[in-house]
C-alpha cells in the first residue's frame, strides 16, 4: 500500500488544520481521499504523518466497500478477518421465544335459544280509489345467545331456607395457549462488495 499526497490547501482563517488530497494505492487499485491534517506539518513530516495512518485509510476503504458489514465499527484486524471469512453477516431470522403456560379465564356459559317476537309493518295501499295506511303484525322466531343460569336455594343468616336465587353458570376458557420455548434462528448473508466512491 502506498500513499501519495496530490494537493495541499490552506484554509483562510484556520490556524490548526489544512486540507490534503491523497491517492492510496492498494491491490493494484487507486483510491482518492480528502482529509484534514495539522497545519504545522509540511514536506517529509506531512508524508510521514499520512503514511502513519495507513490503517485508517485501509479501514475507510473497507467501510466504503462493505457498507452494512457486521464489523463496520470494529478494528481493522476484525474487518480484514471478516472479509477473509467471506464477508458474511449473521442475521437473526426468528427471535428466541420463552416458554409460557396457557392463560385461562372464566366466563358465563351461553346457549342459543329461540325467541318469538312481534314485528309490525306499516304500508299504504289503495283500496276502492282511496289510499289507506295499514299496519300488519306478525310473529317471527329468531335465535339469540343467552346466558345460562341455575336456580339455587337461598338461606337467611340463621340457616333457614327462605326461597330461591338465580346465579350464572360459569365455565373456564383459554385466553391464550401455552407456548413452547424456541431458540433464535440465524442465517448468514454475504455482503457484496461495492464500487469504491472517492471522497473528493
């Protein structure tokens, strides 16, 4: 890997930094960067500074080429190891599930019963040349859901039976079923290398 400084620009009013444009050669490819460096550096000292942060440029190259890599914010060593291992990200496709018992509740039993009711219908008809408003009533049968009850004996405070009392008949039902524990399922996804985009 080699680093060549192509251009240097001083920034008006800036006492600490200057801008440099460089070409980084790696694996027979050339990549261009723009960077800010201390203004006090010139000549061989500036070149030595750029050469000294070679690992930074390598990591930036990899980050640009493999956006979304698992090791995007890791060290250069980890990033290079990730590339050598095939550029694979581990992706969770199904999260882990904790086991849980069924949840039950209680509610009043219901039953379907037939109920008769009268339905009235008003209409206007013409009879003997006159319009007459007539109301007809018919009995219809329909099915409805009704709570189930039962009659029990009712007692006073002395334990004497004093009559009957109506109470609802209850039943248990499953609010949510039991869930078995399951481990997370993961898969590996290969991140494709992108074309390098120069920073200037």
